[in-house]
C-alpha cells in the first residue's frame, strides 16, 4: 500500500452492524458509525465483509453513512470478499449457525476468479452510494483447512490464486486502491505472499502479548521486506486478555485451560503493579513491531469508540515490557 494510501491507527470492524451475537437497532448502528467518523483524526476506514450478517453489515454501513451525509470521498471501506448473499430458505442461515441474529438472508462461499468479482460487485450494491476501495479474500485459511485430501487442497490453493488474479485486475484498472489478505492461521498469509504482491495483511489472534510465535515474527519481517503493511486484529485474543472466557473465539475455563488462566492472572497482577490497563498493553504490544501500522477494533457500544481510539495513544514504559519478559509472559528479544 503506497504512502498516499496510508491507514489510520484504528480501523473499525463492522461485524456488530451485521447482528453478530446481538441485534442492534438501526439508530444504534448509525451512532456507532457516527462515533467512528467523528473521532478519527483523518479519514475513517471501516472493515466489513459479505459474510457479516450475509451482507447486512455492508448494507447497514452504507445506510448509516448516507444518513450522516458522509460523502463517499470522505470514507474508505474495506470489503473482505468470498461470501455472497443468497435467499434464506430455512429459519436459520446455513453459515455459522447461532452467531448471527435475525437475518433475512443466507450467505454462501465462492472463492474463485468469477466468484470474487461477483462478491465485489454485490458488496458495492449493498453499500449503496459507497464503494469498497480496499479488498481482500475472507478467511482463506478456513477455505484451505476444509480440503478433503491433497488433490482438493491443491485445487483450493489454485482457487485462491485465481481469486487474487481478479483482485489484481481490479487494482490495475483503478477500481480499488489496495489488495490484501486476512487470516487467523498466518501460514496462509505466508503462502499467498509468495505468489501475490500484497499491499497489506491482517493478522487475527496472532500478535498479542499472549500469542506471538517465532514463525509469526519471521513472517512480519518478511512482509516488511516486501513493503506490505500489517493490520493487527483480535489483539485481546477475542476478549480473553480483558477478562472474558472466550479465547480465540472458543469458550474455555480454568479446569480445561489452566495455563491460559494462570498467564492472565499474572498479567493482570503486573498491570496493577504498573497502573496500566490490560487493553492498553494489548494495543501497544502491536506497535512494538514496526511492520504493524494499524489495529482493527470492534465495538457494539458507541460510547466505547472514542476510548478504543485513545488506546493507541497510551504510554507503556519499557520497564513494563522488561518485567513481562523477566516473568516469562512474553518471549520477545527486547532492546
């Protein structure tokens, strides 16, 4: 992503606009978008996807921006492609049952050259007066993980590369400004970056105070050499580091996962000792890596949007990181 296409420190996730786990009314959705627009120093960037509420998030975002009279030139929208809206034939959507509330449509996956183009055009239709200028493939790691055998895996890898060919054509035609990738299993980002000149990459649940494998740090370094900007998401391990029982989107407890809870207890004690909020530490940890330029944060509460942005300005003393290292809570080589 060229310097002219720089990203703000906080990118706003929009899964809550698609009724993830709870159905927000349209007024609250507008307030969420308004809070993001009003509290971003430069141009706000929203990260959405056809998978979020089977397109409802895209639809709600476009409706909210229009209600707020935000000009298309005053906002950037990222659309993660690979799922497209289809009619709802049963009572519940067939994808991610139980996660999305009161949907009126279903969504199916279509990762291919033509499928990605279809997703791109449908996404812009759902956005109304707005268009996605930042695009990527949604969860290519999950697509590859569903392979039934080696032959199926090879086909799926080719599907992904064909999909990126379509995205590169959109970029070359000037229809989008940047092409990226997002994944929880970052080894897929490694694979894609060997074949595609990406502009950016979004890591999920991979660069947090708790989770930072040596292989992940090496991948960050590789992307840095390729001049690929990195966006860090799920910086709280999906809420666990802030006190929830969800670790990387799975429910855990002290009996089954004593190691994770013991780590969190010691982490919280150290935060108390230094009078630092765990959320500040998680956000600032991202920026210990020069390759990370932005973090993606979700909120279902308009009141929390500003405080989320302020997390990027928090100061964490070097002594705290040294104490984390000394206690074995992080494994970085700190200078």
